[in-house]
C-alpha cells in the first residue's frame, strides 16, 4: 500500500500509511473534544478530511461556493518583514490588487496599542491617505499586549516575578491595574483611527498575557462600541485556551481563565465584537492529520454557537498550519480547504 | 508570521473570495457593517448586485458588474471611479454605511 505524504507540525515531511493517517485524525479530534468538552468530528467529517489530506495534488482548495472572507493580522508588516522596500500604503495596494485580499489592515512595526498612543498623530494621516486610494475595507490593528505594562517595560510590578515568590495577591493587583491602563490605550488609539475613517479596529493576539489580556480587550471593545455603535471590531485570539495568570477575573459574571473558543465567542459578542478570530495552536511534534482534526474540532464547535462572524486564525503556527516561517503550500492549502469546508465559519 | 506566499496568497487561492477580482470586499463590508454571517452576507450582496451567489467569485462576471456600477475594478480604466470615488458608489449601490465616505462628506461639506 502506498504511503501518503504529509508533514509534522513544524513542517518536516513525513509519510504515513492510510491506517496511520486515520489514527492520527482520530487522536486529534479526541484530544480537542476531551479538552474543550465538545463533540468529536463525525465519520463523514473525517472521511472528507482524509480525502483532502490524501489528495496526490500539491495544492487543494475548498469547493466552489464555499469561499470565505479573508482578514489579516499584522497586515502591512508582512511586506516589510520579507525585505520588500515599499511603504505601508503601497503594501496595502499590493494586498488589494496583487494578492486578492478581501480586507486589509494598516499597522505599525511596534505592533501593540501602548507604543502607538504617543505616535498616533503620525499614524492617522497614513490611514486617511490610504483610505483615499484603496477600495477594500481597511482596519487598524495592534495587540493589547499587557506584558508591556509590567516592569521593566511598564510601571507595574511584574506578575511573572511575583507569582514564583508566592505573592499571589500582589500579582493579581498588578494585573488588575494593567487592565485599566491597557483599556485606556486601546480606546484612545481605536477612537483616533476610527475618527480618521478606518473601517474597523483589530485587537490581535488577544489573551497572549492571559485572562487579564482578554478582559482588557473585552472591556475596550465594549467601550469603543458604546462610543461608536457602527464601528467594526475584530477580536483575534493568541491561543486556544485563556491562561489564568490572575485566575479570578470575570466578564459579565463569567470566569475567563480556562475558556475555550466556543465560550470565548459568546463573551466577544456580549462585548460588541463584530468578528471573532478563534485560535487553535499547532503541535510541532504531531502530524498534520492530528493537528488538522484537532483544529477543525475546536472550530466546528465554535462556529455552531457563534452569533457573529468568526474568522479562525490560519497563520503560521495556528489552525494546523506548520510552525515555520515558510509554511509549505501543500499543508496550508489542505488546512485552508478542510477548515472552510467542515466548519460553519465566515472567514479566515 | 509566515511569508506572504505561503499564507496570504495560499489562503486567497484555496478559500478566498478573490477580493476585488470578485465581490470579496463587498461581502466583507456586509459582515463588518451589518454583522451578517457569510451565507447571509453573500445573499445580501448578490441581491443588491442582481447576480447569483455563485457569480460573486467569478472574475469575468464581477469585472463587468464592477465596471457597470463604478464600484472599483482591478484594472482601473481611464475615467472610472477609483479609491474613495468608488467607495461612494459602493455605499450607495449596496446601502452600506462606510466610515471614510461619511467623513469625506463632512470634511468637504457635501
């Protein structure tokens, strides 16, 4: 029996037998179901995924009619990152006219709301000029990045230093203070960019610093939505699971620590988010069939309960995309096709 | 992270609506301004453009539609609406509330 070409989660090539591929898919969906308390994929889902993974072609796509909208994080950064020397408005035009982008995001290389605040008047004219010459919806994006608010980068005691010393109360107080500061910065920056005409604001890598990070994003989203009822706010997550760095923070009576995507999206909607971007992290030591079945299991459950559009993250290292600066197209296209075909989602 | 060929371009071909080659930007606006999920957003845009949902990703049909309605096209011909001009037309034809169009009107006293 011939072997099927696939890859590990770090992109390393590997060949699996049919039975090995099936075993990996089943183990992946069971892992997700067990962690998030959601249903495993059906046999029909797994058969569909098998056909995608076992396809002999280098590139696989979704079926005609199942196409979805693409949003981007760190949008204009990705052109500069590969050393192409164009400015940000040109980068937006490259995405719009050359790369088939449905939407795009303007951002700064220092991709967090805190450092944007003092240079906001340099950012606003770029957005205003970009909006004159482009057609697709433009968001302004950055990360809440609560890590920047604790010492040595910020004013508050560092919870990561306090916790190992057993100073739990002090660590929690510090995190609560960072939430207040971060909300102020996000609302200030988001307001300025919206008043410059942006179609929306993207809060990217939400939850990277744990439950306080998620809380700050939800509170900022709520404040921006109250201030500008028509604003589009996208909340894109950093990981599949909210880390309980504080452990007792709540939003609308719901404890944030430990939430998985199907619960996160409910709170995002309550906060007024327009689009929610759930994440499933890629495991580098497991195969793509394992990672893909696992990712689709989480996302399928999220899509079933979502009452707002969801755009699962499918960038490097998430959504079964390998952890590599140059994710192989064979694997990315398979992950893309399976995700859009098997889940009730609205974009990537 | 991830280089644009492996991420943005691959997803655009595997699962994207094609942006301005189709009606991707318009369906995105329906999601963003009206909170519609994809299937609702596609139906809304198709109805407004008087085409089928399947036509939304067809670059041949959509180029004609976009040219007729002056809502921006991949290859901008002389005299056609471009940039903010096209977005004025998108707001009118698809009944979207576009932030920069509204602010343009305010700032120019239109």
